[in-house]
C-alpha cells in the first residue's frame, strides 16, 4: 500500500468514527470507496484538498454536520425506475401468485419513497392488496415520506394515465392519492445490522449491496433469508454483481436480478 493510500485510509477511518459519534450511524460496514465518494467531492467543493482538513471544518461547523448526515444516505431514486423490472413483477404476480390476494412487500432502502409508492401502484394495477414497508436509516426523510409534494419533473417517468389515476394536482405540484399512501408504511432501520420484517413476500433491495463490504453483504442476505417466505421474491439492482447460494435461491431473471427463495437456511 502506498503512503497516499495509507493516509487516505486513516482519513476515512477518522471520518467514519466522527460520523458514528455524531450521527450514530455506523459506516464500518460500508466500503471505504463509498465513504470517499460521498464526502471527498463535498470537501473539494469547499476548497479542502483532503478529508483531514474537511473533518476539522466538520467538527467546528454545526450546519456542515447536518449536511454530512444527509450525505450518508444515497437518495438516487425515481418512480418506476427500470420500468421493465416492475413489468416483470406484474407478470409474475398474475401468473405465479394468482391465488394470493395479499402481499407483504419491502422496499429497502426506500430513500425518498418513489420505489415504495411505485410498488403500491403495481399491486393496485393487478388488483391485489398489499402492505409496502419502506425501510431506511434516514429518519428525517421517513418522517416526511407521506407528505411529499412532487413536481412535473418528478413525474416524468410516469404515463399520463398513471398520473391521473394516482395523483392529485395542486397547482404546479402533485400529491399522491390516499389509496396509495395508505398502503405504504415507513420503517426506520439500519439495514446493515438487522432486517426488521417477518413473512415478507417480496423484497426490493436494489443498488444497496454495491456499497457494502463482503461480510456485511453476507450478513444482510442471511437476514433476508430469515425474513422472507418460501417462494418469496428478492429483487436486486440490475448493475449489482452478487453471488447468491443456488441451493437457497432460484434465478427467475438474471438480467433483471429477480430471484425466488426456495428454502434452506432460516
């Protein structure tokens, strides 16, 4: 390891410790590269050449600490992100789960909620009842999840008939109709430590594992296996390269990263 890399690792460890002490969020389960990508651009934008100088500023600045807490969480999401995944899910529900009328669904991490709300729309379209649990570690986002107002840009991935069916127009903004809101339940959870659900029929954990260390990924998968029903579905991010135990998981669609839990470890 070069001296530069050693120094960067020391900087990252100090920053992770400060974040844990300040915000109570443990970044030890995340790859160092994730931490660097979340904080180094911010440091550079403020004129700091390294994370050590940024950390000194962070320790003295209350406003920046609030910004840093938000930087921990990845909020990249949108309605019907990778729509083909949701179309495949609809077909599976209609064909393979046609005798089931009620589904417990988990969107984790749910970020600002678009995925969780999309899942509620999907089940409405196939005329099945559901409870969608949107899990995330960001309490401030969860607190306002059901009160969000959306812009026309936020709704750009939606078809016109979907906007008309599921949203109320309020001037230049849009709010979700109560029928969708009533199906979604926010849950605060540090998903690197626990998966606080039992009897899940479908679990969406898209683009989460790419940030985690290998041992943490394995622990998370074990937690999901203890929580999901036999025959339940796990949906991962399309870009994720993960190895699931083939004796426990059946591959439904490798391209879309849809897997079925066939039993085994509990």
